[in-house]
C-alpha cells in the first residue's frame, strides 16, 4: 500500500489556504513544520478541560495533567528507545537542550585549555552555546571541516581529537546542506578515544528512526516544532552517567529536593533539569505528534521524502545558473541553492507573491555561507505532506521568476 | 516638485498595475536603472546591515541641501531605494524630517518596512532621518 498523501494533507488544516491568491505551497519545513488536527485537538482538549500545574497539587486537574505529561515522556522515550524515562528531559527545544549540555557538562568536565570539537556545518545553536561555555571555562573550539559537496571529512576526526578534547558536538542532518552525517561512525570513532558525543537532532529526528542505545550517543537533542508538534517544546536525551554528574542548568521550582537559605539539594532525574513550570501542554502535543507520525509507515514516508528531494533536485538542475549547495549522497529533504544574478531576498519575495513559502537568508549557519563564499541562500525543505505537483509548481515559478531578472 | 507630489506620482504609477508581479517588475526595473553608488562609498562604514539584504547609504550636505547616494545587493530593495532617493535626496533637513515615506504603505509594500523583514530598508529611512536631524541642528547652530 502506498502512502495516501491527500489523506495526510487533509489532516493539516493550515495547508488548505490561499496566500496572495495562490494555493499555499509550504516548503519551509526545516524551519518549522505544520501541525495535524490530531495534535491541535489534543492540545485544545488540555487547554479546554484539563489544565493544571504538574507535580505540585493533589487536585483532579493537576493529577490528570501530570499523568499526561509523564505519559508523554514515556512516548518520547519509546520513540528514541532510551533506556529509562529519567534520561528524557523536556526542554524548550534543541537550542535549550544544547545550551543545557554546554553549560552543565562544561561546568562539570571542561577546564582551561580543554577543547570541544564541532563541525563546520553546524547551526548556530550548536556553535554559540559552546563558544559561551569555552569563554567561561577558558577552553577552545576545534572545527571538523566539510568538503565542497557538503560531506564531513570524518577521516580528520582522529587527528583533531587530542588529550585535551572533552566532547564532540555534531549535527545529525545539516539544516543548510541536507547532509545526513554518519553519526554512528562518528560516535564510534569518538568513543574509541573516550570522547562523549552530543548529536544535534533538530533536523535528524524528523526524518529518521532514532535508537539512542544502538547509536550509543551520549546526548541527542531535538525539537517538537520540526516534527509536527508545537513550538517551545523539545527533548534532551542524555545518558544517566553524564546527567547524574552534571550540575543543574536552571534553578527554581521542580528541580529542587530541599531548599534552605544555606543550601539546596536537588531533585532526581529528569526533574533536576526541569526548573520551573514546563510547557506541559506542548509536551502532551509532542507525544500526540509522535503518535501521529509513528502510526504512518515510516519506510513509506522516508521513500516519499526521498522522492520529493530527487524530483526537486533533477528539476532544479535544469535551470541554467542554478547552484545547489550540498550534494552528499545521503541527504534529507533540504535543497539550498542560488540562481546566478538573482538575490535570494528577491527570489523569496517573489515566490511568496506566488504563494510559495521558502527560507532565504543565512540559514542560521554563517560558517556554511562563508565556506561557499555567499551572503545568502534560498532553501526549500520538504515534509511528508508535500507533493510532486508542488515541486513542479515551484520549478515553474523559478523559471518564470528567473526571466524577470 | 515637493516630496508629497513625488510620492503621489509614485503611488499613481504603481496603482496602474493590477497584478502584483507587475508591481515587482516595475521595482526591478527601477532597481536596474538606479545609478550605482560610487565604489569608494560602498564601504562597511556606510553599510546598513539587514539579515537578508544589504543597503549602502552615503550622504553629502552642501548649501543647506542633503544629497544621498544608495544601493542594495537585492534588486527589489534597490528599486525601493531608488524611490526613497527620488523622494529624499536633494532636500533640506527640514523637508526630510517633515515627511514620512507613506508611498510604501499605499502601494502595498508595507511588509517591506516591518522590522522583522530585516532588509535594511527601515534602517535606511531611519538613517536618512538621523542625518537630516543632525544637519538641521548644525544649521540652526550656525545661524
């Protein structure tokens, strides 16, 4: 049985609208995906009938919400196959997840003169938190470069790892180049030298089945809003052996055991890292989004997304003067490009006028722009509800727009 | 022509087009016709940085009149820059300060001026007004 895309599209109310008088074509999924009715309904149900602050009270609403929140954690645990729910921390998203690790792992394990390896294709969210930590601790960043086709030079990793290296932080899938990195191999190589690995899964978790135990990654960070859930909710998976040794990131409610003015002792995992009232409705919606996508055939979704990418790639290559950035053999549904003589801002503006939503700009990846010597790029990114017809309409629009310049 | 008369003329030129793509077509044409800024002024100190496109703005003040030269790397922005120059260049500080670029709203391009678009255009208008304010103060002082 093949995937019935029209049935899937019917689940996403936002897709059925006109923008500037044209049917919306939404190709900015790497920035944020749209939410199915099932997620919207689940969140609404909690907003309308069940809202109560979790873990704090004995009343009906609080109990129901706590139960749903913890049940969501279990759904997320199962989704990434973590060994225990205590290793699944809810955060605001990938950015907070990485900041948490950079801060708390840094406090515990990184000292003056130490080194952190990141890759050249990282999103700013996997660069800046490490720089901030390095500035505090007197450590430094070491960069694993990529080749011009967008493939990490993983053979260089062994020589970049020194006795000063404390952690490797690398993206699963590049948000700008679409490259799917061989994270299992990277983790394996790093572990051979006893270096823990954080994987930025913001673009990986939406497209791949994640088994953190099989991967043996030390941390895996991802966001709900890139996988059909709401903004403001994400997950940090961390191995207990690290989380137990790391000090809390934020202080406040929920994360404490006992507070006196002279000393505070901290709660157990995962609560130690969940200060304040979490975005529990978002977490409940996140679990609904996971239920939604896992109810579909994952191999068929993957097949569909690969088809969209290869269809788009082969059509776009027909456009003279069009350069695609990132041509790794294994790519997720992201295609970044420029057309010679056409500024990405102009292209994005005119595509919007034709109802087509793409990302333009620096894609939160300045080092990638610098690598290719460009100021900006245009990026189209696909999700399970996109269609071949949309890709063809996009291609036709690009051909028409190019002629205007 | 006064600033207001020029704005009115621009609004009328654009209202002739039904299709949005034609309006953008005209902006692209205006962008292509814009006299490039003198390369010696296309420097970082004259750069108004937006997230997506850049604008360079140079000014000179002589005999009570401010003259602007400007350029952008994006063609649509360049078209808007050309219109702003038509309106604000070769004016007294007082004229510049007394007039808002209402044409942008009226031809339906308001979203290009929202801070979130970060295309440097809003910052360009602000910068032109700041120059006008500074020169007005200098002129008053000298008088």
